C-alpha cells in the first residue's frame, strides 16, 4: 500500500496556488479583533510567515498551506489537540463522512499546525483534505492556531466578451430569446444508450429536434453538442456502445453538428482521473469521416473536459468530483431565532424530529459544490485522498491556475437542472451571484455554472448561449 505516494501532487498544488492565496491575504485589514483566547495580544499588524514551522506563539501571522482533516477514529496522534478527544464522536449526516470530532490542520512541506475557528466551530466541516487556503491567526502555548480569517485562492477572471445585444441580458429561462444568430452549446448527460430500463424515445426526439423537424430556427442555433458522461448504459455495455454509436452517427451526419463525448466512471475507459477518451474502436461509425475533411465531426475527449467554443473557455466534468465533495463538507448549522423558538414551544413534541433535521448540518447542493470547486481553484479537491487520481509526473492537472472558465458544468446531476451566473468585479478576486438581469453588468467577465440533469430520467438538455451565457432547458418527454 505504500508503493504509490502522492506527496508530489499536494506539493505541486500548494506551489501552484500559494501566490493566489498570498494575494488574498494582502487585502485583509491589519487590525486585530477580539476573539476569545487571542484578545490579550498587543500587536497591531500581521507577519507573513513562509513556512508553518516558523510560526511564533502570540504573534499574529499570515501563512498559506493545505488543509488536512483528521478524525478521531483515524490512526493519528494529532488528537492531542482535541479537548476531550475520547468524548462524543458521531456522524453529522447520514450521507456525509463528517463527524463531530473532526479536527483541521494546516500543512506544508515543513510541518503542520492545528487550527480552530472561534467565530463558528462548524467551519471545520466546510473544508476537505487537499484544500489550499491562506490563514491569519495566532498560535497559543499549546500549538493551536486560532484563526481570525481564512481566504481562498484569488480567482483569475475570464476575459470579458462584449455582447451585441447590450441592452438586454434577460435569462432565457424566463422566456426571453437571445439573438438568433448567436451560437449555442448543447449540454446533455446520462443518455444511457442500450439500458433496458431507459426508453430510447426521448433520445430519438432529441435527434429529431437537432435535425430541425420540430423548430428549424432553434435547431440552427446549436453549434456543438457535449455529452457529459454516461453515454452508454452500464447494464449491457456492448449494446450501450452500439446504440451510442448509432446515436452519434445520426447527430454528426444527418444533423451535421459537431459532437464531443466525455467518459464517466461507468464507461469503458480508465477509472482514475483524468480519464482517457473513448478508444476510437468503440464508436467506429460516429468517428468515421466520409466527407474527406481534415477535422472529424465527432471527438472523444478526456474527463475533465476543456475547450474553446465561440471565444468562451468551457470546462466541465461528468459530475464525479461534485458528488464526492458533497460527502466531505457540510453547510453551516442554521440557528433558529428566539421568536421562532417561542412560537414553536407548543409544537416541540409533535415536530421534534422535523426541527432537529432542519437545524442539523446539511449537504451542499450540487450547484453549491460545483461553485466551491471553482472558488478553491481546483476541479477535484478531494483527490487523491478520496477521489482516484492517476499518477501524473507533472504534478496536479486539476489545478485551475490559468484563466477561470466562462462556462463550468457538471453532468449526471441527481438533483436536476440548476444554474448560476457569477459576475466578476474589477477586483479579479471577487465574485457575486447574479441572475443576469442587470444590463449594467453585461460587459463584465462572467462564469456560467451549469448542473446538467440526467437525460435518462428527466429528458432534459441544456442550451447555453455562447454570446451572452444565457441558458435554456430543452425537455423531451413522452406521455408514459
């Protein structure tokens, strides 16, 4: 078990994101706010520390490192930092691995230090092993660092693309229609071709739509199709590949639309991330070029997926990174107000289970987890500790150390379709959530987050306007 070591992956990740964290730490105020045990410090400015080993007691310090989550049931002596480490240790959510006794450590190549959040202890459950952050705090006599601020790596805003329709940027979900000349990217996942429990009729309806049989003007906007994982069904792999090959042939030949196909965990390719593309022998008819052109209409792509379409950087996965991250972090616990408590005293006996559920930590939604990977500048922060990452000699290929994507998607979303538009301010480290309705923000750099629903269950595909980043949902349902 010790033949495979991933220390170089974490070392590369830290070195790639370290400067971005320092840029964020430099923007923090230098004043100290009283915070429990650290109020007796008389210093008024923070000191930048290059290595964790150089941290000094009772000195406000800035340091960058990788977060490590230790659990009481693990074989570690670091439980020394826990007050009553042998006390209660329970699972906080049935679908999460977070436990009440979890402890956070900040680590670099020189060593590690235990950290504690006095403002809200639940912050421990909002981070996973492998996250690179910047921290400001003070170390007490026991070696515990009491955190005042914690920052994520600074985001590099994508290049702004000017829109021709600068006077209207309404979200297409509300019924407005963008320019008919704007190219669109169609995102679909979980076709599950060949699965005996999945009807082929919605897929046939999708092909008919792309061929222009339903709405020729709408179909003409589709410039490219991306299948975000789970194209063939896993129940009968041979039949699944055969039907996916036939479906891809119809899309590329009869509809003449370029097609990109990503693999997923259940597809016949490598299991470790980044996953290799489908072998060309698996989809021979889809990849066969009969036009004599230099470029094929279909492309087998790796997972994660990255490409430039219409001057927009598109990045996405099959959704495995999002689902794994949901198991490792929780939303902060919602505390009810006094008025709510008074109004519910008489109903405590009846609704005790409901109240305890609503106030307990909850899992992130798929959209929230997708956004969190972007803010941490890493596609799969839980790897290689949880998600399987391949041995890449160059370091960590999942680090977002270049420009932030304009379109960032994940496939196979069990919670259905969800989207969010992040608009970047002049400061490239700040983003704010937006629904895209403010015309004054049209020319600012933006990132569209998209959770692609399972087509096999919902019959839904997502259209993204490559000019305005507006989104539209296409539904292909039968009367069954």
